[in-house]
């Protein structure tokens, strides 16, 4: 039973990883691409690891998979944030269809 | 001292989980590794002393936060997947300012990280003096109020995080 659920979770995780990659290609600029990769890849990879945990249970590999999930959830958003901030500060312009750009307006004041 | 002991316990637990299943050899090496790492990371965890936080209500709120966060994270993924797969690519991106009243390091870190993993938003920068977070949004909708600089998702997380960290 656990193995069947694990299989479903792994397939879902792979699907989200795939959507993240499609977003990486389709979205127009750095910031939108970061959105796609930071979110979909986090949940996708966590899904694959959770599936592995369901397969293995509380054995060596299963517990390591759980630990990896925690680490990914803690580090993925931090790296996405750092990339977005660095891109802005080194002068990468947002896409032409951007509606508002408060950060760009305030950038001079918060340096 | 209290902090060092707590860090040691934490890293020792992580070590034991990494070296699962437990054996005498790993446990003994773990004592050395955990004490070394807790000495190294001691300075990184400055801030309020731990004993003011040993309050069960905070931990209950933290569990509630994890539940809310997991649900929002799942919704975020459905949302992004929809926008990625839609043939017209329905996005209306931009960066916005959002006011926050959180002050502590841990509170702000958790807020920024949860914002990054929730629907259509990524935190870009924080201006601590003015209490502003700059957020990149995939689709700017009515949930953002321009005049009061409030975003619904942020408000929701802020209410919970204030009870945990402030």
C-alpha cells in the first residue's frame, strides 16, 4: 500500500519538476523564471523525497530523505531571494510588460 | 551556556539521523562533531536568549504555521503550473512594497521565506528601517492594496509569526 502511494507522490513530484522547467523556458525574464523554478522545483523535489520515504519507511535512506526535505525547504527560498536581489542590483531590467516597479524606484534610497 | 547546550543537542540529533541506524561508533564520533559544529555556529544564532522562548504556546502556533504554510505552498504550485501551461501565459508581473510590523531576525527570515514559497510572490529585499519588504509578484491582483501597502498573504503569515517570534 505504502509503495503505491509512494509511487503516486513521486510521479506528482516529477510532474511539478517538469512544470518548473517549462516555466523556466516560457517566462520572459529572470524574476518570473525564478518564481517558476523556486516554487515548482521545491515542491517537486520534496515530493520525490517523500515518495522515497514512503518506499523505505524509517530506515537509513528514508530518514535521510526526510532530512533533505527540511534542508531544501529552508535553502531554496533563500537562494531564490538572493538571486533576485543580486540580479536587480547588478542592473538586470525587468520585462517590458511589468506593471509596477516599486523596487526599481526605491533602489537608490536603500543602498 | 544554555544556548550552546541547546545547539549541541540539536546538531547531535541531526548527526544521529544522518548516521541512522544508530551504532556505538557513530554515536561517539557524533559527540565530537556536534560539539565542534555547535562551537562554530554559536555566533550565528545571536538574538534573544532561548529561555524566553520556552513557552508551549509558541510551539503550538508553530505547528499551526506549518499547516498553513504547507497548504499555501501547495496552492502556489497549482497556480504557477496553471500559468506555465496556459497558452496565453497570463502574467502581469511587478515588484511591490509591502509593510511589515515584524522586527526580530527570525520573524523576518521566516516571513520572507514563506512569501517566496506562496502563490506568485518572491521576496526581493528588506528595508528594516522603514519596515518594508519588496516582493516580486507574478500576477498583481486585488489582493494587494497600493495605498496601505498591504498584501493578504503577508498579513496572514504576519499574524501567526508575531505570536511565535516576537
